[in-house]
């Protein structure tokens, strides 16, 4: 477990960035379907 302030702050920043760029639950299946169609083409 990491408890150093710098490590925790960096992990929290990474998590916040991922959440900010994540798709909504409704948009996720459409994106996956689109990627599958591209991959199979």
C-alpha cells in the first residue's frame, strides 16, 4: 500500500483524468460496437 503523499496525489490525479475522459455508461456499448466493426473490416 502506498501512503506517501506524493504517490497518493499522483494516483488521485491519474484517476481524476481517467474519470474526466471516460465515456458515459450509455455511450460505452456504442463505442465498443464501433471499434469491433472497424477491427473486423
